[in-house]
C-alpha cells in the first residue's frame, strides 16, 4: 500500500505522479492517507497481539501445568531434530568433523 501511495506522492523526496501533474489538493489527500494507514496498521498489530496473548493464556492456562506441557512439547520437538542430525553426519563425513572440508572450487 505504501508503495502505491509513494508512486503518487513521496513526502520524503517530494516527488511522484501528483507532483508532476501539479495536483496540490491530491497531494494533501495522499499525505492524510499515509497518516491514516499508519494508525490503521498500528491498530491491527495491537489486535493481533491481544489475540495471541489471550489464545496463549487460554491454551496453557498460565499455571505450572502449562510450563510442564510446554517443556514436554519442547523436548519432544527436539528429539527428531537430533536424530536427523546424526543421520546427516553419517551420510556426510565432512559434516561429522572427521573428513576434510572442501573449499569452493575444489573437487
């Protein structure tokens, strides 16, 4: 949205299609749109943060049980990553630290 508005009028450079066409009243409208868009997106961001906060509080309850659940989930999500890293190391001796590393351009 900002890109489209700045094509019409860029307040920093004071250039744009409206400047070329000498449309001063339209330039003022675009400047107002910049301000209104900024307020709009700030409000959207606040609403998203509130939703995220309320969803998190509802999902985990905010107590000790929530912390334990998060810890279990966190540990469970790391286990497959560690197993995958071991498989990658076995397939690529250089990644395991035992082989020589090749530099760009070497084969």
